[in-house]
C-alpha cells in the first residue's frame, strides 16, 4: 500500500531500499492506456497541423509540438521496455514495436543497450554501450591521438545535440545493421520507413513540408532525448567507481541526476527528470516517480541539474573522471 512508510523509520539502503520501492512499481492499467491514447492523439494532431495549417508560423508551432509529443511517447515506450507498464499485453507489444521503428529506436537495439546501461551505470569499465563513454583522466592520456579525437567527438556538444543523426540514425541503426543485420532487422525497417516517409513528404509538399513535418520534429525529439540521457549521468557531482566498489543503488543515488523542470516540460518529458528514482527501481511507472520521491526520504536529497543554459554548459564541459579530485572535469 502506497504511503505506508513511518516518519521515524531507519534509513534504507541497498536491497532494502529497492524492496521498499516496490509498493510504487504497480501499473495502473487504465492510467497507462489513457497516457498512450491521449499522447497518440496529440502527436497525430500536431503532425497533421504541420501540413494543413494555413500559416507558416502555425506550421512551425505544430512542428515543435510534434517533436515534444514524440518525446512524451518515447518515455512511455521506455517504460514499456522496462516492463513498468503493459506487461503481458499483446496489443501494447504491437503498438510499442511500431513506435520503436517510428522513433528510430527499434526494440532489438534499444532494449539490449538500455538494459546494459542500467546494469553498468557509472562504472568506469563501462564501454559506452547504452550510454556516453567516460574514461578516467589517466586512461584518456594513454590513448593515441586518433582515439582521443574519437572519444572527444563522441562527447562533443554538437554530437549530443545532433542526436537525431549521431545517436538515433547512425548508432542505433546504421552501426547495428553493420554489426549484425540479421539480429537488427528492425533497424533496417526503421531506416527504410524513416527515409521513405520523408521522401513522401518531400514529394507532396517540397522542402518546407519535409523540414517542418519530419526533420525538425525529429531533431527536436532526438536531440532533446540525447541531451537528457547525457545529463542524467554526466553532471557536476556525479561519481564513478570501478567494478569492485560499484553497487546498484549507490549508482542510482550518487551518479544519477534529478533534472528540475517546470511543470510543462516535466509533463512533455514524462517525469524523466526524476531519473534517480527510476534507477532505484525501473519498474516504477513514469506517473508514479514523483510520488515515490515524495514518500521516500532516501530519494529526497538528489544531485540536481536543470535545463538552464548555465547548467547545460556545465554538463557539456565535462570530459573525464579525475580520481584524485573525485569528480568529473574538463581537459
């Protein structure tokens, strides 16, 4: 039963904290379907508005909204892949498989890399699968010039903000196909659909329709998703450990941020800013993350960042882990 904690109970850690959080890890099926249906309606309406609106300014406004609703649906998709919602629902399985292809994050690559991320978040040994790679300062300086360039290019602000091209099109799909085309057949489908539908929009409406109805919304959605994913684990105050000293809940509370947002952005991002709560227990549905934080004292002193330009710049400046200083730094 939610809200059963006692004000004076002892502080919970490790497995006890995860076990206590299970009271919030319950899918309210009608609420989950309400979010899916309403978000789908808003998303389709915004897409149609990018084409049928009578004025360019209105088309542009709908283009931004379309991108933001893609973000909202992606959070729902993300929760579904964690089985936080819609477990054992064949209809949801079909809808989410289609959405994964639509958003350029097909099930095969997304679930494999994201599960790896949760099991290896903030490990210095992490290869970068499912996350942005991070090296210690010493390890970075031991790289060749070519590998240093590649490492810094991966973490460069342009690379992150152009996540539509670098992460979603290239890394999730092209790179996966080149590695294993049979396993990642859905990445082939995703690319064929994405570029095929883009060409259709260009054919019926020219460059302006292609940009406003397709390219710009995906640049907004995928770029925003890439940065949020980066800032959730690359921010001033984040800590990284080797395999011997790493533990799951420690990584959730010490190496995962709470991104403070205004209510509008929090709604469009499906409360993904409460990311430290999500990493404590990824079976908590997105619409219960705020409640879990409010009712669990252990989650109420998170490491915070925001979307203020000052904080965005501070996050993007971080390049390596400095073990002597015990923090992430630039070069």
